[in-house]
C-alpha cells in the first residue's frame, strides 16, 4: 500500500497563479505521454507516487491523452482510487477539451455542447466529482469566444471545476477571453502555453497580457520534446523519439545540434544537466507559475526536481545563453 513521504512538501516551491490564491508547485507533472492504455500501468503508478513524494501536487491531463484517447484519464482514475483517495484535497487535477475526441460535429473545438459533454466524460473516466482546473485547450476560429468562455463559466458554476483556464491562446485571444470571463463572474486564472529555450513566442506579448490580467502561466514542452536534454548531444540515438513518427523530426535535431552542445557546456559550468538548466531557465521569469514536465522514469523526476536547488542565473550566464540561441 502506498504511503506518501511525510516530508514531501519540504523541498518543493509553490507559486501563486498570478494574483489568485491557488498555488501550484514550481514543477507539475503532465500525463500526455507514458500514462495511456498502451503504456505500462505500474510504471505510471510509480511515477505518480514519486511525483507526490517530491511535492508535485499537480497532475495535468486532457480528454484525449492516451493513446487511446481518454485512457490517461482512466488510468489516473484507477490510481487515484487505489492510492490517493485520502489525499484528494492535497492534489490539483486539471483537464482540457478542444482537440478531437470523438467523431461527428460535436467532438472537437470549442462549442458549449462539446466542452460540457467532454468535461462530463472526463469526470466519469477519472471517477471524480470535480477537476481543479478545466481548460479550453485551443481557440476555435468558428465558434464565438463568448460561447467557449460561457462553457468554462458553467463548468465552474456547476461545481464540476474549481477554476477556469485556457491553453494555446495567442495574446489577443487570451486578453479577450479574460475580459469575457471577468464579465461572467468566473475569472480565468491560468494560461498553458508552449515555451522553452527553442520556442519563445510568449515573450513577445503574452506574458505581459497575463501579468496585466493577473493570470498565472504554466508552460508545457519546456524541454522541446527532449531536444534540451543530453539525449541528442552526440546525434540521434536509435529508438529515440526523433527516429519515430511524431512532433519531433530528425531535421529538428540536426538544426538544433550546435545550440544543444553550446547550451550543455553552460549547464556543465553551472553544475547542472542540460535538462535542469532548461527547466530553471523557463522559471527565471517570475510570471511563470509552474513548468509542466513529462517523465518516463522516477529517475527523470528526481533529476528534474533537483534543478530547484539552482534556479538563479547571473547576467553573464543569461547573456551567454542568448548568444548560443541566436
């Protein structure tokens, strides 16, 4: 029987979501990979145990995480029931709707019909009465933003979600979404964008908007699908993600290789792994509430969380990183 580490909160840092009372751990665990029906259930279970022991109280999902879609939520539901039933009030569970989940006109995008049905299905899969954060996973160009935000407002007012969030919204849409939700009386407390040393679009406008609106920011893909780790320092290893079909292509590795090597040298001078430095770099901006990581082993979790012991950068280090990234 799983018994959490009694000192689980001692080494983790917790940050407010913008101006709001909710705090998230500086490191959160995403269940995008390694928790689906095709994955080893006991490994996923061990990852969640280790994460909680390290003070990671936030587990992030979406309706379509798997594969197959929905299976990550099902597996989390099993693990919550088996091991975390006494600790629900210590956990932040989030889910999202916005990408394709089922066939037909009502299983995708941002209509009230889809958002509401998706949340009901997610709660059933996880066997939960509510999620802590429910996100619109992406803006819908063919549905009025008011309708999608009304769906988030309803989720909170119905008690099926405690907070509303958005993900993948550009700065102008994020500002408009925040305005609409304020008028409805259900503030948007958090945005989940993609951000890393290699993907920096949020620096142009979005972070300023989030600060103005009092919203938190939790960033996904901080390691650029594994590019910002030591995995690709010597090229593309056999069996790595870049050798398989997916978001990360071999040409991405080849293009980034020189920068990966340069960044690793700076990380070594800091006494960190490249992954640790990359995560710390994302957290250097105080407007970033939490960095959302994935993991395939408990060792990766240990390594990633250890970076919290060295999250400060000198001006010289930041300047050197910028030189490498140019």
